[in-house]
C-alpha cells in the first residue's frame, strides 16, 4: 500500500505551500454537512441564553424566523427542533408529547407554512422533554417499559408527520420502535416521511447541558442505562444499526460524536448507509468554554467537525451550524 522511500519521497514537499495543501486535502466541510438544532420555548419575544452553552439560545415562536432565515441563507439543509418544557406541562406519562398544540407542533406548522420545502425539519421522538421523571418512555417506578412506550411513540411520530415534519428521529432507544413507527407512518399516508434513527445512542455524561437546555436536568430519576448503550461496547452498536436498517431507517445516527469516531467509522464501513453524527451539548460546551477562557484556539471547532467527516459521517448535528461561515473563515 505505502509506496516510495525517503529521500526520494518527501511528504513534506506537498505540505509546503497553502495552494498545495488545498489541492491534496482529503476531506472538507460545507454548510451541506450540518444540521442545526434549535431549542424552542413558550412565550413571546424571547431569545434566551443557556448558561452551559454560550452562543446557543432558546427561541419563542415569534423569534423563530430570525434563526430559520439565517439557516436558509447559509444553506443549512435541515433543522432539528427541541422543546423546553416547564414543570407545569410535564407529567408522569409525558402526555404533552401528544398535544397537537405543543411547541414542536406549532413550530413545524409555522416553518412549513412560511418556508415550504426550503429547509428540512427533523424532530426527536422520545418522551423525555415532557415527563416529570425525565425518562424517554413510560416509567414503571424503576424501569422504562419498552412496548408500552412504543405505543406512545407511534402516536408522537404520527402527530409530527401530520404537522409536516420531514424526518422523524426516534431518540428513545426502545427495541423495535423504528419498525413500528415506519408501519404506522405508511398506514397513515406518510410513505415519504423519512426516519433518522438514533440507532447508536450511548448513555453519556456528554448530554448534561442539553438536559439543562430542555429543562430535564433536575427531573431525571436515576440514569438511562437500561435503554441507552454502554460506552464499553462496539459490536452491540453494529447490531443496533443492523436491526434499524431492517426495520426501515433511512439514515442512522451515532451519538455522542467525538468520543465515538470509531463507531461512526465502523457503521459506515459495515453498512454503507447515510450516517449522521451528533456533536452533542457536552462537546459543544467543553469546546466553547475552553475557547472563551482562552485555553484553546477557535480553530478547535473546525478540527473537531472535520474529524467526523474523516470518520465517515455524511452530516453532523452541531450547535455551531448557524455560525459555520465564520468558523470556516478562521
Ligand atoms: C432526548 C435527547 C437527548 C439528546 C438529544 N435527544 C438527551 C438524552 O437522551 O438524555 C442529547 C443531545 C445533546 O446532548 O446535545 N432523548
């Protein structure tokens, strides 16, 4: 494989000049590679900062246009919507998930009415933004029930599809939910609604700031280890992906991102399907706070994002997506 030999071969020759480095670059990043997560909040005229995620905000619906306009202008292909839910709208069953007037439903309708198909919308299917215990499903005092949860997730997915959501993204890690959702979508006339499965989602401490952003932080009882994956495992990730492909997933996600580049690579090489990586809130928070404190250079952002491409990701969900043009200029 490796040919040539020093001194006739000098790899530094092609690294010497900027034009030459640009010529031989193997990976690159554009706005097409990014999905922008957006946090929604009730109320009016709100663009609320999130202390653990400097530069990221929660938007009230009347302020949503400002961020969607920007995403479209810089050619981000898709946004992912996440609701902040106050305690008063949370309950044991997470029934706000099925309220057709909830924040996510209203936001989907607003965006689709104004922007049509100029930008894709992806929505999480999971109950954690709405439950009083912070778990992704129906919680039976110490265990999240699988099949009972799927029945609710099907309805949540159907509601999102009916509102106009383009990409349904089950992020709950219940067994068998992708197949059940695909079947229900087809039956309800949503054959063209895509499914992006959070197929490989690890039980991770990197989600901390997100739970703050959606208001789940102080509610979570225990941990999510009985449904999210053990970070010691790799073969299990391939089994998860294999199952979700069979069940009808159009794309799969690996999450978190940076500590799991090996998983992205294996999934891509094994299955040759579209793979998304999620640069999660904890990654964002560590990078941004390190930059703000002057401990690391801003170039750390592009270096991290390119690593996903090198590993084989087709696109990256990143809280930096709306600032990609500035990042590429650094
Ligand atoms: C909900 C969900 C989580 C994230 C995305 N969807 C948190 C969790 O599972 O606890 C995390 C995203 C991030 O940290 O940026 N199921």
